[in-house]
């Protein structure tokens, strides 16, 4: 019997390590340590209900397990064969306990390719990876396929870059392979920077050997012998597991010289980034690795021609690499049957925001937003109304109810004014103010802009100022038109991908939520109640009993009134902190 | 540490390690393979359910039947222990009582392999033990 415990960053933060310890000691106490194995795995994806403990082979899925539950699991489930019902997932619709993850809405529609080993194997154990066909794809390439056959297979598969741009991976490899040089490089872009995105981190934490294997395959295909992983230092667990994986691969002779007796040499090193968003752009990333400032440069020359240290360099994202071994093992024909006409395969999304099942999912391309949000995501939190979903991070846009039935793929998302991005999906309900959302992303790009070109450095700053003005209630209709003009100029003139896409959150919210912008500037109202300057606190004179609780807790003494008489708020003085609402037991204070 | 020097080495290594993951892989596809649940409450264990389970695991291996064995709580037929529930893909689950090694042979060879009926089925008033 195997007990799988999630050891991803999320579950680790909720004491999954203690759960493992407690399970092991409870097993020892009962003399079962030889019969039952406890394995720490990567992320199961169902982070909302973490930490997850999965029992095999009966496939029982325990959620929100606490360290003290470990003993119960051993004594009840393992010894007596009884399921611990209070730890089972409860289906929100039927209110019934679901013990098998396959019957949970969250997993039903998922197709796991990039995440195939996450939550299944021990990421720190190369043997488990090998027994899941690990390094078999590398072996197949080195012994049966010529480099051009490998590239052809990837081209046929229709795989496109999962980092956001969607550039055909096979083509990228082909260009790099055709540029001859004494040294070429394979780079894995693990600089995941979108707010709310954690796909790449989870793959590296849950299945690091896949990245090692795929980079070696890429090296063989394009004729490179050195691989570099550019990873942000904020991902300590992913770094640790990658280091372990690289070390094990070297020990097994799967990295190094003369791999599998084929004469092919390949090795991988890690390069740490300081967590600058712009370094996810490939030219900036390469400069950062060279020890220079993380600033993008104009393309061409593309990295495939002149990249790291001026040598041909192929840069792919973590998730792109995670698909490679499967394509080689199962064939391009198998892969390109999944997905839509122009977007093949699956995509991993990080569901976040006001959604019931926050977590990591992998779905076939062409699935609709409705399926993702309502069937997999379990709908909006607290039964609220869906308002928008932000995809593509700071470079993407907001999609609304009218896009719910659009099949998700690269081209449809661009047509809808957003983009695939690396796969962050932030779901918003009626309490989100779209002006504030646009402002949030603009603040992010302002902070992350490298400052090299003026459209991005100055233009975004101006956009952000205008949005602030609008949210403070000082905006005019002219500002709204100016927003659109300036956004268009930045889009056309900025140097790199960051600048060119940074106005997208503004443009897409202007397109989809024009009424809300107009309300902010004309009626001076924020319907979601987010923009503080547009809010007014009021005490309902008929409900107030004059208990003075609000007045005593107001930090700026804005509330006046005699004891046992209705109070009033001086809106000039009020700082809208909300302390009074929290204190009022009579529900007399409201936001207008 | 043995180095992997060739594709053949890698394949051999894969074979060697595969059994480590067998339990998990079977769990993942349990609806597609034979599932055997063994009632293992006090009554079951006292009647030899543990030894029976081990015997059946060996039997399945010998017959090359991919099966997943799980233990379960008392099925409520304490006088008929050991009891097992057998679910073959595409057929309704059946519960057998008084299963000893001989009966287990019969269940595996006749019922599971050839879909022949075997004596000793307990009529149950529920479809599966737990959902």
C-alpha cells in the first residue's frame, strides 16, 4: 500500500511535512513500516483543499489533512480498512462524500500530459521517474532518431510555446539547428512572473526529471551540449528539486558525456534570477544570464542566431519542455489529435481568485471557459455572480460572460482581446472593480518595466496616473478617450513584449466594461464598492441605537452623536477604513 | 551506483523499478482491472482473511491477472467470513462468502477468467460497498 502526500509549496506551507512524519511514526508503532510506503509527491493541483493525502491502490483522496489526522488515517484506513469520511471531499452539489478523485468534478475533465507525474511520483527519486517511462524518450531519440527526425516529430505534433507567445516549438528548434556554431545552448525559461501563476513551479517541483530529459532531447535536436535553466530565486523548493534531479541524472549517466553510449554529451546548469518580470522575455533573460542588466534588445537577431554569449540559443518554457518526452514516446499523431485545429495538446492553468476550486489544472485546448470555471473550478465563491476572468497576466486581458462559451486556444483568446499567456486565470466576481483591476496590472508593469524604452517607461506611468485619477473620482470623459489613445501608442511603439502588451488590461476592460468606466467619471460611483474615494459611509438613523461602539472605534473621530441617540458620520473626515461597520451590531452603517 | 550505459540498460532498469510503482499505477486504472475487496474486520481477520489476501495476490500474479486488492470494513456477513467482493470490469460486483484458498482458486480460474458462475455468492441488497 502506498500513501501519497503532496509536497508542493502550497501543501508544504500547510504542514504536509509533519503529516509525512506523523504517518511514518504511526506506521512504525503499528509495525506496518514495511508494508506501507509513504511518498512525498509533487502538486496534485487541488490546492484549495490541501494538504492532500492519497491512498493507493484504492485511490482514496483525503483533503485538508492536518498532522494530527495522520494517526486516524493509519488506524482507520490502513488497519481497519474504513475510510475516514470527514476527510473525504464533499461534492458541493450533491453534498455527498466522494472518495475517488476520478469522480470529482475537479479532475473529470482534465487531461494530464505536462502534469502526468505530478502527484504520482516522488520527484526526488529518479527510479520512480524511470519506471514511468522516464528518459525513454531521450533513449529513443539518441538511438533511433536523427536530430532532424526529432525536429520533424515536434513540428508534426503542432506544439506551440506554452510561455505565452505560442510560437511553434518545432520551427524554433529547426531555426536553431540550422545555425552552425562551435557551441549552442538550450535554455529553459523558468522565470514565471505573472501574478497568480504557478504552473511552471509545480512542474519543476513535481516532476523535475521531465525538464532534464526534455532539455537533453532539445540539445540533441539542435546540436547543443549545454543547457541552462533560468529560474527565479524565489522558488527555493523548485531549485532544490531540480538540483537533485540534475545530480541524480549525472550519477546515472543520463547527463554528462557519451549518454547511453551514443556519443552525445549534454549537461545542465542552473542560473538564478532575482525575480524581474521582464526577464521572462527571452533577450532580457539571456542578458541577465550573462551577468548584464536584464534589459531586452530588439529582435532580430533572434536568440536562435545570436543568443547566450553570442551563440545560437534555443529558449523554451518549462511547460513546453514537459510536453516533449510524451510527444516523442507516444508520437506526434497521438498528440495532435488533442486540442483544436491550430492549438494542439493541453494547457496547464493556475486557477485563482474568487473561485471555489483554486488550483492547478491541465485541460485540452478548445475547452470553454464555462467548463473551466463552473465544472472544474466549481463555480464562483459564496454563490456570487461571475464577472470576468483575467487571463495572460499583465499582458492579457479580461474576458466576460459573453466569452464563456468561446473555446480556449491561442487564437481565440487573442481575438477576444486577451491572450493565453503562461496560464494564469484570475476569476473575478461582482465585488471586483474593473478600473481597479486595470490599475493593479498597470502598477505591476510600471514597477517591472526595465525603463529602456520610453513608451513603456513613461507611457505606462501616464496610463497608471489616469487610472488613479479615475478611481479617485476626478476623471473626465476626455481621460477615457486619452486612455485608449495612449494605450494604442504604447502597443505600437514599445520595444519588447512586455511594453507591447502592457496596455492590454486597460484596453480589454475599456472594451468590455465601458459602462463601469463611465460610471466612475460621470456618476462618481464604483458599483463594486472598491474605489474608496467614491464610497460614502452612512448611518441609517432608524437603525442606530446610539451605543457609541462606532464612535469609540473610529480612528479619526469622524462619528459624532449623543449616547442613545442616532449618530452621524462626517464624510469629510472619514477615511473609509471600515472599522465602524465591523463594530456595529445593528447593521446600521452602510456604504453608499 | 550503476550507470546507465545503453538503451538496454535503461529498459532493464525500468523493468526492475516498475514493480515499485505497480500499486500506484493499478490504483490509477482500478476501474479497468479486476478489483478484489477483502473484508478485514475482526471477524474476517480471525477467519484468515489476511492469509487469504496474500494467497490471492500470489494467485493473481501466477495467472497474470492485473488485479487490485484492497481491504475493507466488515461487510456484515460475519458468519460467512472470510468474505470478498469481486468486481470484474463490465460486470456487476459479486460478494463471495466462506472463501478459502480452494474457493479462491475457483473464483479466479472460473469466474474471473471464464465468467463461469461459482457457488458461494452472497445475495446482497446493495450494489457496491461504498461509493
